[in-house]
């Protein structure tokens, strides 16, 4: 049982380290999103994918260790949670404290990630809304009503209200 607890603590520590890397990448994404650097955002996203793959492997290892612990304790693996394992370690205060610390660290890291990811999601949504607004504005400018401007020959010039040039002015 002691080796199973050591394995569980080790896997959870490794998971926390990987989540810390993912957290740092999420923090790097925020200014990249604000500045609209698509290539840099793609590079960071690719790095995130490799970290997520490592987290998935560690998650599978953790599930296997918890399954083994459930077998030793004769508990149902579907209802056995990390909090329950921590409570069961009353007779081993050292392991209990170590497991509780790793659990709390991992929980704190995941909560920080959620906060940053929510902020990044909001920034991306705002950027998408601005792009949609710009597209709608350009589209509406091209379909604006014609003015009543006439040429010297008394023909309608066909000028459109609000459109002074045929292209997009990025300086505006």
C-alpha cells in the first residue's frame, strides 16, 4: 500500500508540473491574443497540445494507481475519490499530509488555469465580434443608398453615401 501511495503522489506531482507548464503557456497567450499575432498564437497552441498529451498519459497512470488502491482497500473505484483516500490515511499522517498538499497544489493550479482560460476566451470572443462588426460595416457601406449627385450631363453619378474610396483604409 505504501508503494501505491508513493506512486500516486509521484503521478500527481508530475501532473501538477505539466499543468504548471500549461498555465504558463496560457499566460503567454493573453498578450498574443490582444496583439492579434496569429502565428505566435498557433505556435503556443501547438506547444499546449504536446503538454496536454503528456497530461493525458499521466491521467491514465493516475487512474491505474487509483484502481490498484481501490482493489487493495476493497472499495468501488468509481466512488473512490482522492479526498476519500486522504481521509483514509489517518494512520499514516506523513503520507496523508503529503497527498493532501499535492492535491491542494494541483487544485490551485487548475483553478488558476480556468481563470486565465476564461479571460483568454473572452478576449477571443471580443476579437471575433470586432471582426464581424468590421465586415458588417464594410458590407453596409457598399450597399448604402446612392446620392442625388449629378454630372454635368444631368446623369446620376452613382456615388454611394459614406464611401469616399473603393478600398479599405487600415488607418481609420
